C-alpha cells in the first residue's frame, strides 16, 4: 500500500526519476476549511461530556462540531465516499472522535492514532463592574487577552427562528486589564456565566516568498485540526484504520488533559503510536535549521524532546520519526526538526496517569513569524502559512501510513523501535 500510494501522489522516486509532483491537496479548499474552522467558536468544554447535552435542544450541534461534520461531508462527497456522521464521528467524554471506519473494534486496535485539540482560551462573565455596561470576567485557566482587545460573547439561548435552544453569539465588546482584573465593556444583553472568546477578523493574504498567510483567532488549535481532518479523510479513502481524537478541554483544567485521558484510555492501547499535533509559539522558533528569525514558517515541525513535565514524548519513537524526515524531504514533504522542548498539554496525562502512551510531538505548526515576540499562542492576532498547513497534512499521512506498516511488520518493528 505504501509504495503504491507514494507513487500515485508523486512522492516516490522510480529508477532515478525525479518526483512527479502530483499533489493530493487542493490548496483553495484547504484554505477554505481552515478559515471556516477559525470562524467557528469553540470555547472550552464546547462539547458535552454527556450522551444527551441538556444545554442544547435535541439534534443541535455546537458550531465547531457542526463545521467539522460539514467539512467531512464535503470531502467525502467529492471522493464518492458515503458519510453518515453517526458512523464516522461520535463524542466521548466531551471529546469528538473521527474514525476512518464504522468498525469500532478495528479502530480500537488500529496501531496509530492522531490527537489534536479543538477548544480555545475562554473567559466567563462573573459579575457587574462599577461602571455601566461593564462586567468582570475571569479566565478559565490559561486564557490570556491583551490589554485592549475585541472579543465575542457566546451563550445558550433560544433561537429567534425556532423554539430550539442553541449556542450562539449574543454580543461583542472590548476587554481591558485594570488593577489585575479583566473588565469587559459591552452594550449587548449579557449575563453571568456567558462565555467570552478573543475575536478578530479572519482573512488570508499573500506574502512574498511564502505565499498565502491566514490570520484569525484560535489559529491554535485550528491549524492542526484542519490538517488532521484533511489527512484523516485521505486515510479513509485509502482504507487505513485510524482515529482522530479531539480534546475539547485542552485550554481548560489545571490538570490539563484530565477529561481527555478517559477517551484516550478507551480508544487507544499502550502499544499505539499517538501523533499529537499542536502549535508552537513563533517567538521561540529561533536557530532552527531552515527557519531564520523574522520569517514566516512553511515547514511542518517535529520535536524529539520532552517538555519538562508537561507531556510524555517517547524519545526513541521521536528519534525514528526524525530519521524519517530525510526521506520525507526527498519526497517533497517539507518537515524539519524543532529543537524546542515541548509537548502539548493535550498529552499531559501520559506522565501523570499510570498508563504511559507512545506519544510523538508532531507534526506541529506554529503561530506567527520565527522570533517575533508577538508570535504567541492565545495572545493577539494569530497567523500561519498555507504551505505549512499543506506540509502538516502530508506529514500526518506519511507518518500514519509508514508507522502502521512498521507495527504490522514485526521484523521492521524489532529493527526500529520497541513500542511496548
């Protein structure tokens, strides 16, 4: 399967021939999918932990999940593949899981899984401030907002067009930090416990030498989510068993991945390889080969280091993945090793729970330009390049296919790495 697939998409050299260069990726559609995800609100716990979400009317999805389903429906329809959301996507403990097969036993024992997160930093309104039209808001864990920023306000409300209870935008405002307290100013009708998320215009523009740059709120994590959705659709077309697990509380609890660990324990085994895709801060991407300071990044990133207690990266597995980058570069997949010691909080349970999974930090993306002090996740306008997104898609597909074959080939498995 591997050689045939690489030959078909132009990633395989045959008898000294150069790469064909055929692309499986429609860049216009990939850009559209990312922009749609950026525009879809996904506050922490935007998916219910319960089978029946009492906050919403029956049959109503949260906007982010609705966007995910819509994107998958489009991709599968264009590839003449059936797609019944009930067979390929479900919610587990508040975490959406997308599969390449309705056979959940097959998915449970698929050797490679993909992990991203879908939520974004969130504030809640906690009470009125001293001035009219002003409210105190409190960050839910790691949420950060610059001193003066535009925000959007969301809540559960009855729909104007029907009697259904939905999750909708109810207002806009600005937030400032004053005497250590966040204050929201809004002229709209809001109440305590409504949710506040960062808002800015979502757009795409051209930059010389790097091509398309996309800008919007919550690039962390939507860049990785867009890459994973496109990749898992291609993997389903190829018949590769795998699952995309999406955390909807990565930006939330002090025990960062507490809600995610239940889902990972249910749908992964200790023999699995988990490709965890998230974003770095561009401000820290200095000195990495091929990524000079002050430039937008077009390469996918792979990390081989631990994260000082934040996550559990299997360093031997990372070494294997990094060794593969030479072959990937030859096949036209631009991926480089990142020297930053990092693993997403999505994987924090790998250290703190009894179970220790084989986690690989990558393929990753990043926010902003390399070395730019403003290129920080969660703060201000977040930007990323379409070329990096495309390389992340290719990298995810490559790693899932190659590592699936290594696990199935016992001799190769013994040669490269011990996975248990």
